[in-house]
C-alpha cells in the first residue's frame, strides 16, 4: 500500500478536485443552459464539461462526472433520464479517443459521435421504453442530441485551447 505522501495520493487528490469542480460547473450552469426541446432537455454545458474531463482526467473520470451531473440535474428537475446515455456515452468516447490519439479534435468528434449518434439509439430503444415508459422516435432525438453536443463540444475545445495557452494544462503526449 502506498504511503500517504506518495505521488499516487497526490495525483488521485488532484483528479478528485478537478472532478468536483467539473461536477459543480455542470450542475451550476445546468439551470441556465438546459433547454427543453421536445421530449428531451438539451444541455450543451454537459458536453463542454465532457470535453474538459476527457482531456484532463481521462475516460473513467469523464463518465463518472457525467453520471453525477445527470443524477443531480434530474434531482433538480432540469434533466431527464435521457441525460444518462446523452452524457455518459459521449464522455466515454471522447475520453477513449483522446487517450488513444492525443488529438483534441478527434476527442471532440468522439463526444459528438457518442452523444449525437449512439446515445439517441440507446435512448430510443432502451431508456425511453423501459425506464420512462414511453416510445420516443429515434429521429426525434438525433437533432436535439446532435445540436447539444456540437455546441458544447465547440465550447469545450475552445476552453481546452485557452487553458493550454494559459499554461494551466498540458496537451499532447
């Protein structure tokens, strides 16, 4: 077992602190950026946070952050059950793609594919009928999920670039 002064605990503490800040950011901005669109509530802030978390912390942390934000948003009444696949799948793909390529734009593309194309399928075929008790047409979800993730991903890429330029985070291998 590593000692409490080891780099393991310092790194874990730093990642936990980042995660707490990202959750707070996602939750604090949700009431102002949650836009009802048909059956879904789009939230570009979630995808903004997903990009930051995927790049700075990695895929596991990004998914955990998306899960916690989704839980809190639902408890606050500014989210739906569709927030879980919508946030978590994109966070996972953004994190995995960024981890493998170290390319910010490909990581953002992973977010967009995960949230904009895969999450609507999971939402329409699994979440809506089994957890929400209603049928939602797939084509009704794709435009809202895509719009939300594209807007949030653009903001996330800009934020990562600014943080990198300010020498707050390091990008690349």
